[in-house]
C-alpha cells in the first residue's frame, strides 16, 4: 500500500509541475491550431464579426490565384539559389578551417558574426551596399569593368540579391555545424586512409570526410530548407515584396493577406499549407537523425 | 594532414611538397579574404555611422570618415530620438520571455524526465509536435485573441506567444534524462523534498544547457521582426528591430543618423557574442534552424 | 621482406624533444617491439616510420632506399591502429579492398559510380575481390565480409584490421598497441595469432606496446624507450637477465624486481651488513636488484627449491611475511627483510605437490630467505649496472 501511496504522491507532484506548461501549451499551441483549422474554412475577417463557413473555398482559391503560385515560385527560386551555395560554401570553409587549427578561433568569429547580428538592421547596410547608383558593390564591379546592377530594384535580380544577403547570414551557421561534424571524425581514420593510399584531397574527401559527414550533411540540408522557406525579415524591410511582386515570398504573402488585408480565413489556409510543408521537412529530419550513428 | 608546413626551412624541397605548401597558403589567404567579406558590412556600418549624411554615399568611398560626424550622429540617436526606449523595450520583452520560459519549462521537463504520471506520453507528444510549429502558423488566432481582450500594443501581447518554449521542455527533458536516478533516490533517502531536489541538484547540473538555451532564446527574440510587426502599433512599445523597418519606410535622408541607429541596435548582440563566443555558437546552432 | 634502418631520428613538438636521435637497424623478417611508458616517444617513432609524421632530422631507409620524404602509400608498409581505424561506413569487404583500390586504380577510375562505367575499374575488380577473399579466409573472417564494423566483436574488428594491413603484401608491418582494446582472455589469443602470422608470413614487424609481457612474448628483440631515447635494445632474455640500467630491470619482469640499498667495500658487495660472495671493482653505495624468483625461502615445506641456486654461495637473511598470494602453480610472498622494514619485497616460488593451505607456511610470519649472489644485479648510484664476479668461497677459504 505504501508504494501506491508514494506513486500517487509522485503523480500529484508531477501534475503540479506540468500544470503551468500544460495550460500555456493549450493556449498557445493547441487552441490556436484548432482555431486556424476552423478559420481556414470560413471567410472570417477581423473587420466584421460576421462570417460564414465556405468549405474548401480558401484552398481552391489558392490553386486558382496567381499570387499564391507566384509566392511559392519566388520562395522556391530563392531557396534553390541559396541552399546549394550555403551548403557548399559552409562545407568548404569548415574543411579549410579544420586544416588550419591555428586560425580557427579568429576565423570562427569572422564567419559567425553575421549569424548573431540583427538581420533587420544589417539589411539596411546591405541595401546601401547594393544601391544601384552609389553602392559599394556596383562601385567594385565598375572598377573591374562590369556595369553595375540594380540589385534590389530589378524584377529578375531581386530574389538573388535577397539570397546573397541570406547567404551572408547563413554560411557561418552551416560552417559551425560542419566543423562540429568534422571534429567528431577520428583522426586515425585519416591516418589509416593515408597508409592505404588515400592521401590526396579528393580521396580523403570522398573516402573518409564525406561518408563520415553524411548525417551532419543531411541535418544541414533539411534545416536549411526550413530556414529558407521561412524568409520574411529581409523582404519586409527591404522590398515589401516588390518590385512588382517579384520578391513576394510565401510568408510575406500570408502576412499581407492576414494582417494588411485582414483576409483571416484565407491567410489561415495559407498558414496551414505552410505548416504541412514544414512538417514534411521535419519528418525527413527525424528519419535521418534516426540512422545517424555508425558505431 | 601531413601538409602543415613546419617552421624549419628545409633546403631544396621536392616540387610536389612546395606546390602543396603554396596551395595551403593560398587557401589561408582565401579564408581570410572571405572573412573580410563577412565583416565588411559591419565595418562599413560603423564607418558610415561616423560620417555626415552627404559623405555616406560619396563617389570615392573611404572607410575613414573625412569629416567626423560620429558625435552628432550618436547624440542624436541616443538622446533626441527614442532609441534607448526601443532598446529597453527589446530587453524587457526578451528578459520577460526568458524568465517565464525557464519557470515553466524546467519543472515540466523534470516531471517528464523523472516522474511517472498518467498523460505524460500525450504531453510529451504534444511537446514534440509543437517544436515543428512556428509562430507564423498560429499568429492569426493569437492576434485575434489579443485584440479581443484588448491587449494589443502591450508588453504582454509582445511576449505571450513565447511564454512556453516546447523546444526548451524537450531539450531539458533530454538533459534531465541523463541525470542518474541513484542520486535522486539517495537525496530522497537523505530527506530532500522534491522541490529541493529540483533546485539543489537538477538545476545546478543543467546550468550548461540552461545557459545555451538562454542565449538561443534571447538572440532569437531580440532579432525577431515578425511578431512585433503584428502586435506593436505605437512608438512607446516599438522594439529595436522594428524601429529599423520604420527607418526604411520613412527614410529621412539622414543617412549618418540611420546607420548610427543601426549600429546601436546591432551592437548588443555582437558585443555579447564576442565575449561569450563558445556559448553563443552552441546556443544559436542548437536547433539547427536559423532565425 | 624488408629491412629497416633508422639513423639519428629527431623530433620535437614545440619545446619538448620527443625523439632525441634514434638509431636502429631491424633485419629482414625480424619482430621488434618498441616498449615504454606513455609519452616515451614510441608511438611518434612508429608514425615517423609509417610516414604519418615527418622527422625534424634523421633518415629512414627501407631495404636500403631512403624513404624519409615519401608519403606512407609509397613506403609499402601496413599499419594496424590502436582503435583499428576501420571505416565505419564500409562493409568488411570494402574495408579490406580499400588499399587495393587505392593502389590498383587511377584517381579517375576510383571516383564514385565509376565502377559501373570505367573499363579499368571493371578489369581490376575480379583481382581485388579474389585478394580480399584470400586474406579473409586466412584470417577466418570470410563469413563476415558483408557486415559493418559496428556489427563486429572486438576480436573480429581486430582481425579485420589485420586483414586490411595484410591484403596488399606489405614489406613492413607496423602495429600500434593493437591489443589494448581487447579483454584479457582475447589478448592472449590474439597475441598467439600475431606471433603465428609473423612466423608464417616471414614479414618484418615493428610493434608498439606499453605492456612488457606482450613485448617479451612475441619479439625477437625488444627496444625499451624512455624520454625519447632507447634505454636498451636486445633479445627478451638479454633485457631480463642482463639489464644495462636499473630502469630496464624495473620495467621488465612481473612482479617487479626488488631493489635494496647495499654497499661495496674492499671489493666485496655488502647487503644488510653482510658480505656477499660477489666482488666488484667500484666503491661506495649501490642498489641491488633481486628478481622475485631469485629469492628462495629456506626450509619451506610445500615449495620447490629452485634447482639453479647454488647452495654453496647462499646468504641467509631474516624475512617477515605479510601476505601470501596463491596464483595456482606458484605463489607470491609479500613482506620485508628484517633489516629493511621500509622496502616491500616480493618473492615468487613454485608450489610442490605437498603445498597445503593449512600448511605451516601459511601461519608462519618469520621466515628465512636465501639470496644467491649469482642472480643479483648490482647498479651504481646513477642506475648503471656494475660488472660483478662471483667469488669462489672454497678458494677464498683456502687463501
């Protein structure tokens, strides 16, 4: 009887400990998700309290509407440009730093600094650097005889310019993750590879580094896709989706629909689609993390 | 690995070795060039914040200001404009969020890790599911709720969606799991109450994880633009990050002042990073997802 | 088949001199162990022989050809690492094939996916597979070829590491503490396997270990290292019976050698105030080393009296027993001589069939221990061994 009494006391204590977290979890996650789902089937706007259930109209609207396709496409182009570069550069820089341990601290600081910085403020700097008439970037280009570009002002270029800013802010982040992965590779594997004949840069990379880095690489790739898909800040500060909606990315569209046009129902539907995509990435990540360890 | 050059200058190096060393040094040079590109925006920012407006976009750019206007720019930003209030708002919001997050997450994580109770599996499942849900998804109902209770444009509204960090619960639970049961049992035998066990054994052992999470949380909310943009409507509650947006939209052609403001806003996180490099790197890369 | 010559190898890391001018010749087919405590430089020396580290000065020759500047792959060596360094992402077969792929295929032909495309890769493949299977059978791991290293036991991993070293016919076999990750029982087994491998292959082996038993049991010669230099190089027997320094005598042999203070006066070695039948030319205080088996307990029923002890020359000293350890065929007695209460003494003796656990030896504390001057090792104050001659008591008696 004593054990059940003790178990009951432990359970009582546990409920006390989880009570605040559980209440907040209900208020901040469970209830809002339920409301978002419900709202996505209505034409609710904040402006009037009157609303109707409209079934799947919000979702079918998405398929028809040009703005939705445009936003999805913009996000995709931006990510397709950003992700390979952030991945490749992060990896190359990490390998190069790993071979130069004497400079590791200083290089780590230099490359990681943009990750900590407030992107909203630094975006102003980038806008100035990318200024089409007086910016340093075009100044440098013209110095070597290349005509200046209208980085943030041209429809064809604006997504790439935003990707360059994100690249600047993301490379150091990937580098740190790759460095952690590299440090975990036993040194004796490289010795064994050298004795076996794999002592060139290509062989070392293909036979040891890359396979040993596989789990880290997948982790970086998946989390980068989530990061890329969530682009919002630089668009909000620098372009507001312009010029001519050329940089209207997914979250910015959802923000506009919800908080500028107050099409809450439609915006809720957009949010849910966003969640499904993020969930898919997270699932991929969970599957990858599961088969992570060799030994 | 064997190609790290030794300091001893060996005469008549074989050509292959010599070539290897040249590549090595070229790589080092390239790394530092890249590093310079990474910090250049910061250098440019500080430099421009010290210049008078007409010099910022001068045709022949120089890092050293020809006319030093740093004093005017910074006094204006700090004393004539409300940037100190913006910084203060950011700080209050970040600190408030962090305190509530820790107060709710640590006990819940301990219960999930070490105590048996019915519903723990469901709760933990909800926590795991919550990790993947960003604020962008739940923002509409939370905003509507805040409007309904009339809390728009208050500190509470700015902090509320972040009062619980499911990530913190998950992280701390994993950490507490590794804490040996035998020590907890020994403490119970020694007469510790459960609260004492948490405060005097568990929390001190989790200091590294708590510190890393604190950095993560603070940096994330300091740099957040999305939520303040939605719930802040007045100058009084404007955060540092949000003020940058205002600057951009109403560019008043005071470039020197604008960049002095940007410097003031960027500085706290950058300086803190330089002082606690390891902790920052660990904290910020903890989730894998940046921003 | 190879001989290895090291000439004045020097290496320092920053301020620390790790190797202080090492010279050694290893003959074709020889098994040489580098032994010493951690930090003595033995692993660094092995890595320099392998080409994984470059020496600051000195020369390495394999079969007469200077290889000092050559990378590891061009030295035709094989190496077994302490943690085996198996590639965790490759199967056993792939691990074994790795050195062959590297040696037999060009960079272009061994790039990923080239095995489906490159004719050279296709042509080399059967030969590589055949060699892998041959070595796997030889080491009795042919049933494990599809497994990953993580799925293998410690002993199996160890054999895969041996196989990877063996597969491409190296001239020189280098091993860095290969037994240290195995449990005691397996260690004895693998020790035997390695000794057999050496005997059947006829290859030259250089073996690094901190365990003197491993070195003594497997080697033709043992090179004992301390502080980046050799203390003594010789056969296991020479190191045991003719150590040149007290440190050598202390390192080799288990239980450890007993060391007592003594003195040389009038050309005779004195221990505990007694003149031993041992003469030496030096003068002054000395350190006297007594192997645990060179001491015999007088009048001890149940113990075999060592046959080689010469009863004529023995000196008897009173001994206080503290502890008796029964090791099965033999016992180890712990205690001290009455004259040297502060020096712990270990005595090893063979049990006879009359040994009883309730026998008289168990209960007695006061014993008499016999010392044969012939088996003594005498060292001067600096630890260098002194030459001694056993006196012939009968002749002395006549004189």
